[in-house]
């Protein structure tokens, strides 16, 4: 499963950011981070986007 490799690679590169895989019909999503503010999430997004081009922010509960 490609998602497991992506999550494994991400955790190796970013050990301080937690992550998981969820299934949302019909796709699997690799969800990372649990940020307290949108600003904190956006700062991390900029760094993560350098390696993972299709990354985007999700609101809690989505």
C-alpha cells in the first residue's frame, strides 16, 4: 500500500509530527499533524509542501 510507505517516509523525515492513514471513500488519506492554530499549521504546510506537492490543510472534523 503506497500510503503506508508515504506515512513511514514522512514520520522518518518529521519525527515530531504525528500521522495516520484514514479511508474516505474512495480514497485513502495520509493525515499528519495536530496543530493548535491555523498559523502553526500553515508554517508546517510550507515546509512539508517542499517534499509532498499535493499536501493541503484540513479543518478538524473533515
